C-alpha cells in the first residue's frame, strides 16, 4: 500500500486553507449582523434573491395602489362635500319658494326672496366649480379651471365642450378602476334644464308675481334635489369601494413585507449565537495550528 508523504508545505497549505474557511464563515456572520440581512448579494442565496426581487415588485405595486387610492379619496371627499353643500342650498331655495306661495307675502317680500335666490344660485355655481388639486371635480376630463361659466346675460352653462366617456380614473387594485370625478350635468342637470335654470326661473317668477311660475320652479327644484342626493349616493358607493381597496392594498403590502423579512432579514439571536460559535472555532483553529506548525531546522532541510 503506497504511503503518502506529508511535507511541511502541504501541512502549511492545509492549515491555512482551513483557517481561511473559518475566517470566511466568521466574516459572513459578522456581515449579516452588521447589515441585518442574510442576503447581501445574489450569490448568498440565488433562489431567495429571486423571490425577494419578485416580492419587492409586488410591494411596489401595492404601494402604488395605496397612493392612487389616497388620491381618489381626495377627489371623492371633495365631491361628497360639494354635493352635500348643494343639497342644502337647493333645500333652502325650495323653502323660499314655499314661503312665496303661502299667500301672505307681498311684492317687496317676493323681491327680497328673489334676491336671496340669486345669491343661492351664485353660491351653487361656486360649489359646482369646486376643485381638487386645481382641477374641477365636476368638470370631467378638461383642461379648464372651472366646470360652469356665467355669460353676460347671467346664464350659467357647463364649460366643457363635450362630456367625457370615462372621466378621471384611478386604479386602486388589480382590475379595480374607479372614476373619481362627476360630470356637472349628471349632478345638476343638462344646460337648459339645470338647477341653475330652475333657480333663475324661480327668481323671475318671484319678481313678476307669477304664482304658477313659482310653483313650477319649486317642483323642478324638488327633482333637482333628489338628483343631487342620488349623485351623492353614487359618490358614497365609489368611496366605499376605494376604502375597501385601500384596506386590501395595505394588508397585502404588510403580508408581502412580512414574507420579504422572512427571506432577507437576519435572525439576530441565531446569528449572535453563530458568531460566538464561529469565533470560538476560529480561535481554536489558530491555537491548534500554532502548536502543530512549529517547523524545525530538519523540517526545512527535507
């Protein structure tokens, strides 16, 4: 049986190789503790690194859904507040019309009521021109700054030249797209038969003492009020959907980050114990090697 001759050089190389392996293990554990991550480069865990990259992409998508949802909530909250204000104004106008038909109101009082109706009409126009981030929430997809304009004759009309087929949309989840604006005519009626036209007709009838005209305008305002309330209910339904999507996106992002943490983050307790073990092993290797590797002059002469 052949005998393998161990030389001093071979023993030195083996000892140095073993210590280098131990030192690399110690350095790796130290790096994990310092960075708090067990994957600091793809070569540390190719499979884990690939999974982490995919999870990060999913997390980014969920965070984008959250940002979209928060923007959508800004639009919808503005719409809801504006429609609530519009409801109050139309209700007040209807009350004034009721006072005018009570039979005990003289022309001076009707003129005063007409003046208040004019103020309500202007206030309602301001409400209909409400904006969010400098964009009219009732203006649809338009580059203009207002949804409604008043001409020299005092006629209020919808400013955009054409209504949008889709409107302002926000993607708040996978396959979940919500419209966050509302066309003015959908809430306030089309030009020529809008709440603004009915308020103008009411003021005219009050000033002329036309009781039938006041009644007709009041009936039209009743319908306008119901239409605005229905529009507000639609906005409420959209808001509920966005809130649900925001919750879903937040929960999904939390789960994904938890999974990412399990893949990437260092278990500090385990790593600390491992560091101690690797330190002891490396120091033991140094001590053992120092005792074994004590070459004599005869060793160098071989």
